[in-house]
C-alpha cells in the first residue's frame, strides 16, 4: 500500500471483465475482450520449478500484468505501477 491506497491486486481464480472471467483465457482472447495489446518483450519464467514455463505480458495501457502457462492465463496482476523495462 502506498499512502493508504491499494496499489496492486493479484488474481489467480477469477477476474471478471465484461461478464467474462479473464483467468483461463488465451492471450488472443484476452486481447480481443480488453481491446488492448501488450507492450515490450514477453518474459519467460519457470516460476514453479516444474519445467513448464510461464510467459508474462505487460498490458501497460490498462495496468495489467498477465501470466500465461500452458497457453492459458493463470494470473493477472492489476497495478497502477506496471512498467515496461
């Protein structure tokens, strides 16, 4: 929290936008529904050490960082401070 305000929210199971749960969608479906595109390079991480990479997309214009695993969105971080490196 910054100055007594929430600065980010992590969503792992549900994040509804326009009556659609964004968790579980493909990146292409996400881009169509949100009418936005990611900025910069796509980061690849093996965050859970299971040999299956996760891909991290920065959607700076809407303040979201989107994590994809096995071609499906698994986590969305909503923040005012998402930046492209």
